[in-house]
């Protein structure tokens, strides 16, 4: 039996945004512990003693968490440096395997019998084995066709429904020999499913093993909620409501499988499982159905169903949230969300109705350029840090206009043509989204203060004038710096 495993945990968690802006996907809470701890526990149960974790996005948070984690006790853990994303197979090559190893995705929750999978792999003696499972919707995954011995005959990643020749899917759980990495090029992005497995299939070195049990990809909200329901059912053991000792329950009606975390308060509320109420969360005078509340969130005088509420967010005062994902640090007051997605630090209130996905800029340190401009005001920002022009219709519907500014220059150009209602929305109440963006993304505090004072009927004109003046000055400064560098680098005669 092998005792080595690699957990692929280097992704950006884009499918679970907006929940993954404040922490990496493997550290998102899943009932009573983060996703990654569930995976480590699963591997440990099956005799794994050494685990390599490939990391990239917010890797320091992962390393720090596992250094204090009880599940990692008595395990040998390593976190190889990856200067740039190398893909799934590339990151495993970078880890430097020298023995048979189990590979598992950092977003897979399962009870597949790993020992049986390893036994199958050892028996056929080839380079790689994929754990395969029958599903009803194979077009969401990589599909595989095998012969009676388990040899992979065909492999296709995420086919269209009409292209599905099999309902056997790749679970992302593999057993590989170190020699398989000879097929992986050095220091470049290379993926197991897209790049390596088609090559191995041609060489006759790839086998598939049909497995049974529970398996789900928690990298999407629906998969995440399936894992929650499964874990709650496993945990229930005849007692559906599980509350830690210092959780406070007063006048609560609770039905189905529910977990209530440390320091949480549930008062005068009706809760229907499967539901998780995280550490320090408050549910008061509210109704909650099949939802997950992250730590320190608050649901008061509100209705929440089939939704995930990020940490420190508030849903209050008659708000209704259904089939939605609310990011961290949001405020939803007397608003309606249905099949919506709200990025962090968004406020919705007083009769608002969300339509679609509402984005707001976030600081995204990982995406910052390696060689930034001397004058940061001139830089072009990544998608996460862009300014999203939203507006509120006359009927209260808040929606994205389709306009996005990736630089101050683009902001000026959009301000010339954008619907007046969008400018009004971003200057609403005491909040000035333009000033916040300029301050937090570009670090221009003086410019932000000038913009913060803009209001009234001439807001569009004033904003454009202020931004144009500062932009022109920044361009001049950049030109002066460039000329100075040229003079300094020019060899002097004599």
C-alpha cells in the first residue's frame, strides 16, 4: 500500500466566488471544519502518512491553518513553491514524487474506498489509474470509456450532451507512478485531464476503476450544498440537531438535520435542514431553509432559503434571499434576492430587488503585476479590481449595466455615456463608490477625497473634470520619469 498523497489545492476558487475572495476554497467551512480538513481526514483514515499540498492562491493561509490543525497531527506535510501556475500535472511534477501516490482534488468530498483503488492499480501494474463513477449528468465532467479489463479506450473532457459516449466520469481521484511524470514537460502548465491522460490512453498506460460511494465536487454551490447535506446526515446519528455546548437556543423550532456552531445564537426562529449555522452567527426572528451561514453572519427578521451567506454579512429587516450566494461583509436590508450572486462589501436596502450578479471591486493582491508602473494611477487592473457600473431601476431592481472600467482612463470614458441612474447609484447616501475604488485600488487618497465631495446635478461633469486633471498630471509625471531614466542610462562622452 502506498502512504503518499498529493492534494491539488492551487486553484483560485472562481466557481465559488464571491465566497473565495477572503480565503482560499480549501479553507471554506463545510459543516464543522474546512473542506481541506475533511480531505486530510479521509486520506489519513486510508493509511496515508505523507501529504504534499500544491498551493498558489493565498497559500500562506493554508500553511498556517494546517500548522494548527488536529487532523494533520502525525502527518508529514509539504508545500512545494510554485512561482507560477503549472496546471494539475505540472504542479505534481514540481512536487518531485519518488513513489506511488494518490492524487486528489482540493474540492472533492468522498468516501470512496481508497485502499481498493490502490489495490486495483497495483494489480494492473501500469502508470496511472482513474477512479470512475456512473452519474446522470456526465457532460459536466470528463467522461471515460474502458474495456472489460479497465483499460481506458476513450477520454473526453467536458463533452456536449450529444457527445457523451459514456456516463462514467473522472472523479479527479487518481493513483499514479512517479514515472508518469516523464510525460510532463518542465516548468510549464500541463493538466492531467486535458493533456496527460489522452497521451497515456494512447500508450495503453491509463486504467479506470469503477468505484462506488459518495463523491461530490464542492467547487460549485450546488455541489457544496450536496456535501453539506451528506455530512449532516452522517453526523446526525439519530439526533438531527447538533449544537456545540456554548451555542444558545431560545424559542427555536428546528426540523431536519441542522448544525449550530460555537457561540451561535438562534432565537425565536424556525430552521429547516439541511442547514448549518456557523460560529458566532445569529438567527433571530427569522425563517431559514436548507442554507449555510458562515461565521459571524446575522439573519434577523428575514427569510433565507437554499442560500449561502458569507462571513460577517447581515440579512435583516424583512429581506428575502432565495437560491443565492451572498459574499462576505454584505448588508441586505429590506431587499429581495432570487437566484442572485453578490460580491463582498455590497449593500442592498429599502425595497431593492437584485437581478443577476452584482459585482463590486475587491482588492486582489494575488493578481497584481510583477513590475507595476511607478504611477499606480495609470495601471490597468484585473477583473477582480475593476469598477462595475451598476444602477437601480425605478422599480427598485438593482442590476449591472454591462459597463466595466479597468483603468481611470476607462472610468472617465464610461462616465461620459453611462445612464445618469448609475452615477446616482454609486453616489448614494454617504457612500461614494468612485472614491472608494480610487482610494483602495489605486492608493490615491487625495484624489479620492476630491471625488468624495462630488454630488448634485453636475456630478457627471465634476467627476470627469477632477479625474481628467489628475490623469493628465500622472501622464506628465510618468513621461518625466521615463526621460530621466533615459538620461541616466545614456553613456557620457569622454
